[in-house]
């Protein structure tokens, strides 16, 4: 995502009630969630019930928090705002109120959703059009000199801005090396996550089933696998969990170590 | 079996005098020009190469008629004219093409917003999408040659706007931005209003979004 | 007057069945191939793209016949075939233009600094860039018509300043110098980001190739 291109995101098979939560990591923000929920009402976006939408969203945030996923502040701000909107919709209008009415707020939100939906569709239609170099081709051997060219040098605005930006980065950096925060999954994160999840799972679970969902970047996915594997070894070493594997390249199972079931005694 | 040296004969076959002879000659000129160029040529460029009395519309009509149904077609793109291979043949051409990477969902959405709402500021893009524009999205679209900075908006903070380029029209086979799919319907439905929908909202995200406008300015000291 | 959406109609106009239909199709295919190819194509290559029973000689004869006397000609070059603009027109159409060259990195950077910091003296350019600027760089930019000398600075030595020209604005499609994105805007667009080297590691997938754009629409179903 860093450079605006992406790999095909992994598809999620789950279609349970918690599908929203499982997809949380692929949402781009609360508006994304709202739009998807509005679509789930299976009605024209002009006729969605904002009240029902607010309820669904608040329920979503509630469930997501119960699973102790860290919700971005944006999601909570939207939840607070929707709770406010809901109260405005339910309470009778006050005469002296100078604030926009609940209906006005609801209409603004509905507009926002319709506009975003329209732009997503437009983007889809744009991409479905014929692309030069893919669906048809220009002249392969253009004959220079016949065509008007007022300039000797081939420099685009992008080249110019890039040159200035590179110069800025070089000089303003003050020579110090800047290392961008890595988006890779750390072992500490994996340990915290596994500990948390194993607390809720009584029996054996495969390592694969415990990996975080919704990661898009293949590098991030690989780093999460590596981090969780290392974390499971570390936790096993500390005696906090047990590991089992039937053979090379077979799934790795793990469960929390408790003296009660620990006596069954599988080797690591 | 034609040979370069044979051209003199061929040329003689067309009438060289009178209005029809002129038209035929103008068609040949424009045909040669468009064939020589990989990029679309605008009407003005073509007119420059023709005598002042030439009827460009008529010339283009004749030329288009001549290429109707052939393997190469005359098309109106990017405010100009170009020859392009007939799309139904693409599968059989197997032409080496530069590698095209798939745009992220965010980039497609941003491109659509710039195309349909232009000129549009970054703050407006963010308000429409409801999320901050991740760094690199505009950069990527600009590098692809599809968007460029436009005029500054004459509002507080004088934010920079973004617009699409001719390269964008050329790539997607559009004659102008009026031809964007569904643009009329969207306009009629009021969905091309770029203002934040929730500007009036107390408390929430609206302030954060509009507040961004001011941020666009702070760098003018470098001038 | 063709439009991209019309191509389906055009195709139907030619007979699609029987020997004549095949011939017409083969002619179209070869026409498109030669048009889009960067190099002349040899008989063997063309034969390879046609069904085994196609009569290449007949196809080339038809195609050559079709272009006889037009602004573009089918010619035999080396051992292959190519389209060329009719030689009798080139003299009429050619505008003397020097070969397009790439500007050196130093020159692009110097141009950017003049654009962003104008009016700016040579000494200032050097101090901003941190390296000596060769006289040739400014000369090149001046010859290109992008910069010109401005007023003298009212400081000791009265050094000459440099500013950009109208030609500069025209070339880069800017209405005024004010439309150059400021530093914060460059940052917001992602241009100031050093992309971490780690993200450029091969992602282990090759599906970012052409044709994948259609997935954008597929993805939308998962909403």
C-alpha cells in the first residue's frame, strides 16, 4: 500500500455475523464500515435507515471491543457521533435548537455514503474501460520530426517536482539517517496476541488459525507468520504453551499449558 | 508488394486539382501525421499543417470512413485524434507491453474522485473518502501521468487543487472529461458536490477534515 | 468520427465467414500488427500469427492495395514489412526539430531550485544545492527557454538573479509559478517520502501484470 499499488488481498471465507469484525483490518476507516453495513441493508442508499445503521455500527464497535481488538480512535469518534445522532433522531425536536436537526444530520450522512459509493462505482467503471497498452495499442514506431514538438528536452512536471523533493530530502534531512517505522509484525506483538488468544481457547489450535486476518501486504503476512512461530517457541520455552507437530511440514498445533492437561504429555 | 520507390506512381492516382483533389490531399496529410505520432494530436495541431481553407471536420470524416472496420481505427481521444489498433484484435496481437501494476483500491478511488470532482483539493478528497489520503497515493497517480496539480483554490489557505491530465484521457480512451462514465447522472444527482457533507456537525470528524485546508499553506516560505 | 465504443459495430461490417471473411480478418490482423509493432515484421513472424492455411502473399497484396496512394504506405524493409508515411509528404510535414534529449539530473534540480526560489542568484543556487553549478547548466536551461536573467540583486557585487520564463510555465502546464506544490504539499502527495527499501522486496507474486485491473471490480463484490 505504501506506493499506491497492492497485491491481491487474501479473501476471507467467513460470512458469519462477525464478518465485519474479521475484516476490520482491511477497512480504511469508519466510513468504509458504514458503507458496507448500509449495503447490507440491501436497499437503495437513498432509503437506508440511518437509525438502523447507527445501531449496527454501535453493535459492531461493541463486538470488536469485546474481542479486545485495538480500535483506532476514528472508529470510536464515529461511534460517539452516531450515538449522539441516534439520540437526536429519537428525542423530540426542541424549538429553540439552533443546531442542525437529527434529520439534517442523518441526511448529510446518507449523502456522504451515496457520494462515496458513487465514486467507488465510478472508479470501477473507469478501470473497466479500455486501457491503452492493454486493450488497444498506439503506433509502435512513431516517426519523430513529423509531429510538433516545441521542446528539446523531455522533462515532465513530475520529474521537476521529484527533483526538488529529492533535493529537499537530501538537504533537510541534515545528514541524519531516517528509518521509517516498520510495518512488520514484531515478536513482542505476536507473544501478546498469542497469550491473549490462547487464554480463550481450551484445546489444541493450529498456529495458522491463530494468525491475524486481513493483512494485505505479503511481506506483512510473512512477517506475521514468522513472528507468531517464534512467539510460540518462546512461549513454549517459558512453559506457557505446548506445541505439537505430526511431521515435517505438517500443521503446528498449540494450546495453553495447564498442569491438568499437561500430563497427557506430547513431545514438542 | 509495395516498395518505397513506388510512391510517385501511387500519388498520381488521386486527383491533384480541384476541391476533391484538395480534400484527398488533406486526408493524406492528416493520415500521415496521425500515423507518425504515438500520441493523440489536437485539432489545432492538425489545422496548423493544413491550408487555412481546409475543412478539418470533412477531412476527419473521410479518414474515419476509410478506416471503418479495418485493423486500425481512427478515434477521438484526449481532445484530439489518434489511430489505435481495433480492440477486437487485441487478444490475437500478442504485443509486448510494459508491465502494468494493479492500482490499490485507495488509488482507484482517489483517481475517480480527482477525475469527477476536478479541480479538487486534497482535503476534499479526504472528506469524500472519509479517510486521510495515504502518502504515496497522489504521488503514484502523478507518476503514472494521470493527475497533476492545478490552480490554487482562492479560499483561505489557498490550497492546491488536483486535475487529470491528457495522458489520463488517452489511457482510458476518453475524448474529454465530459465523457467520464455516468458523469451527467452523477452531476444531476448532486453527487459531484465536493463540499464536506457533515460540515455542520458538532464535535466529530468534520472539523478535522476542514481544518486540513489550512495546513496546505504553511510551506510557502520556501518561495 | 469514431468513438471507442463503436468498434463492435465496425467489426460486423466485414464478412466473418467463408474464405473472403477469413482473408478480410487476416488483413485486419496483419494491419494492426504492423501498426503497433516497433520493428518491421518478417514473413515468418506474420505467418506465425495467422492460421496455418492463411495465404500470406495474398494478405500482403490486399493490404498493400488498400494503402496504395494513401498518406501511409506498406513497404518492404529489410526482410520484413512496415508502414511508413508516404515519402512525398514527409517534406511537407516535417518540421525541423532537434532530437529530444534528456535533461541531466543536475539541470533538472537546478531548474527546480530556480522555480522554487526565484529570483535567485547563481551563488544562492550553489549554496542551496551544496555543489558548484557549472555555467553550462544555466546556459542549457536558458537555451531551452525555461529560465532568463532577472533583476540584479541590490547587494555588493550586484549579482544577477535568475527567474523562470513563460515558456517554462507552458511546458509544465502551469498557469502561474504559484501553482507549484509547496513543500508540505509535496510531502502530502508522497513525493518527499523515501520509500523504505524493504517494501520493494519481491512480494512473491507475479499477478501484478496486465489484465489484473479487472480485479478491481471483482474486489468490490466482497463488500
